[in-house]
């Protein structure tokens, strides 16, 4: 697998990020194997977070370049479980993602290392030995 997921200190609630191991600024810079791996990983992670967070849908977002809203200079994919009545509108989610990507946002303190470690450990159990529970 050439992609890994991680917790970000400033994300939307329940937002998981996937990023290729090879650091590239834009999606269009990925090779075909990396693109395949990114989206196969997204499918696997999406199934787990939708189920575990009682979602009924998923939002997948890549902001490919500054004019597309990319504020972190490496390719990454947001996966966000959704359900009826969640706290943002379908189009409004893009504004929330824009806010969540700003690493220097003083209005929103970062999550603690402990909080992110707890979330990562919870999700890790579903991917041990490359098997989905």
C-alpha cells in the first residue's frame, strides 16, 4: 500500500485524511499506481468510518491546487462520513474543509495528541494485517 491515513490536529469532526507516501503537491502529479492505491484505500477506509460513525453517505474531497482551496502543499484526500441532519450542508462542507486545513487558525485550537492518538488507535483496529473487521 502506498497510501496512509492519519489524524490531523485541525480537522472537521470525523474527518480522515489519506495521503500518498510519496510527497507531491498536486493530485495530477501522482502516477497511475499511486492514484489506484489512493482510491482503493479511500474505499476501504470509507467503508469503515461510515459504519463505525453510523454514517449513511461519504464525502470525498481533493482540493488540487491553491485556486481549488488547497492550503497544505501536498496531495491529500478528505473522507468524511455523512448522515441526515449532520451539521453542515452538502455545499457548505467545502467552506468547513477550507477552515480545517489552515494550520495557523488561532480561532480553533488544535486537538490534543492524546485525542488524535485515541482516534487513530480506534481506527487502526480495523486495518491490522490489511484486514477489515
